[in-house]
C-alpha cells in the first residue's frame, strides 16, 4: 500500500511506533486510518525515510468513524539511569462504530467493548510505568462522550471502569469535540 493511497479520502488517522529493544532504534511504524467509514491498519519498517516507506496491509478492517493506535509497554532504566519506552510486539487498535468503542491487540482475534454509546472521538497513550511496585498508570484510552472527556486504564491486563477526567484538570464550561493524548519527554501524559 503506497503512502499516497493511504492519504486519499482519509477522515481520521493515528500513528504508533514499535520500539522493542533497549538501546536500539524503533523498527516498525503503524498507521491506523478511516476511509469510507472503515478502519484499516497498515505498517512499514522504520529503516528508511518516510517518503520511501512501503506500507503493508495488516488485514485489520472494521466499520468505524474514528481510530486510535497505542502500544502498551514498560519504561525500564539502564545502569546509567537512562529510561526508554519499550513496547509490546503489537499495538492496541481502538475504534468507534455507531457510538460504541471497541479495542483489540492487532492480530488477536478477540475484541473488547470499552464504551457502549455516545462516543465521538478517541485517543490513546501509554502512561507512566516504573519497576517500583504499584507504580503503573497503564495504557490510557481517552474518549469524548456526550461532549465530556472520559478515560479508561489498562493495568496488568485489566480495564478500569470509565471515569470522567476530573474537572479540576480541564477548563470549565467546555463541550469537547476533539481529543489528542500523547506522552511528553519525561513520560507525563499531555491531553489536548
């Protein structure tokens, strides 16, 4: 799949990069996108400049209006005190279909329902992890539900219940229509 083919008629997209080995470069970039009300995921090796990537279809397709990709993983420290985000082998794919949110690990047969109705946007990011026991904020899925931002966390293989983002963390009196979550250089989660 050529990059230009992915770009034509796309209404939403999300990118996630696999980085499985400490001290090495990332090896695969994944792009999830919505085209003609269907979600697709393609991937390409990272070893070349983006204009020369050769995109391969992963076989993922679902009816959808929105999509988000994110890797789960850990953030270990080496003997010099340097941290790196080390991903699992395959990303999570989250998609919105008829107001419901579904998720599954790419290539796995089972999917989970993470919200049943009224979701319009999704974004996901791996939050902070440490080898200190009990210090894991999980893979976080953010959702716009009826104009408010909610989240769910995947920690140790268990999804928490959906909760609204505390109003103290957001400007008041807003109806949210878009959402974007990312991790900063010091592993904090930034929500826009």
